[in-house]
């Protein structure tokens, strides 16, 4: 697939990985065993012409990808909404996609759909099998989302689902095989499935 328009893929790496025993999930080997999950996701971004940016505490990845751009949570310590705020404050132009670093089955085709579809809404996101929004498989319009995100964070909101109730969110309809690509690795047992 040829590179698409310029944009940014924010790869959220800031979690503490408590259920994974504290090991950074982006350093786990992808299912093919040839590269880490993070390197695989950066490769997907490159194939689509997207600039990859690590979002959150990226120190565990310094040796793997030392030159990759980084964005700190803003503010730190409030979870992934702080990461989204930092990302949207930093990236003012072009499409902004956000994904988690622990999605081993995410494909270039699915990310390409997220990149190419032109939502009339502030956010374009997939829904998981539970029916909840997948905020880390989503495309954000900085100029629309950032003001409402600022208000939400200042009001103490820490949940993406609560934030999404204040935004115009369009659904990226997924096939069964695309839905399976949203599976992430949170705990050691997930690696065996």
C-alpha cells in the first residue's frame, strides 16, 4: 500500500503494565517473533506515511527507538487522557490517530481506513466487542477535541468513555476480522491466546 497523506500516529506507551508484571508491553515480541510490538506499530505508521510519536513515559523504549519523537502526558499522572491532551497540544495539523502499543494484530489496512475516512465528527473511533468505544484505535480532530478535553480534565474526568459522551463521535464500522485486530495484550495469559 502506498503512503497516504501526512499525519501523525500517536502510540500510547505510558501505562505501568502492572498486569504484565511491570514489563513494558511495547517491548513484547509480536506474534511473528521478528520484532517488538512497538517496532511493528512504527513500521505500520511508516508504511502509511504517518509520523510516529511515542505518547507517555517513553523511557523504557530509549534503547529500541532513541530518535523517535516523544510527547509527555499533559498533565502527568492522570492516565491516557493526559497523553491525548499532550498529543493534541503538540500536533496541530493533519490527521491525528491514536493507538495503544499493545495491539499485536493491528493491520495497515485497518489503520489506512482510519486515516482515509473523512469524518464529519470530532472523533472517528471503532467500537470493541463490548460495545464500548476504542479510544486508542481512533482519529481525532485536534481543533475540536482539545477545548472539550481541557474542560473535561479540569472537571476531573479521567475516562475516555466519559470524554466521548461530550464529543461528536463517528463509528468506524468493523468487519469481524477487523474487530479481532483490536485485541490487546494486557496480561501474560493474553500472549497464549
